[in-house]
């Protein structure tokens, strides 16, 4: 299984140094297209997105995560650091199923 990173140029470059294939994106359309292509591939097990990139297609990312399909979606901070308004796993579960734990 492969890992693919969908991110800004700096993040993709960093991952490429570790041998991870990446797609550099900047517009919402590029982000959506790259995400759809990556999630359709049978050889991809993990898709890494920066938090800022994921924000552009938040609904699609959340729907994929809630659906529990493969590949696994992982959001990471970019070179600017973590986003202040990012959701914790607890908040995500609460919004997905309406249960606070």
C-alpha cells in the first residue's frame, strides 16, 4: 500500500525526501481532483493532507472519514503550524454521531 500526500509545495517536497509520492495543489479544484483521484486508487492506503488543504474540501474529507473506507485520511499541520480552529477527535465524533464521550 502506498501513501500519498496532497499539500503545498514545501510539504510535498519534505515527504518526497522520505520517498512518499505527493501532489502539489493550490486551488480548490486541484485539491478536490487530487483527493478524488487518490481515494479511488486501489494501491493507496493512506492519504495525507495538510489541515489548511483539507479545509478547502472539509465536507468531502469528513464524509470519507465518517464512511470509514480505505484509504485512511490523515491531516497534519503544514509549515505554518497547527490551525487554531482545528477539531479534536472528540469533537469530530460528536459532530458525526451526536454523542459526547
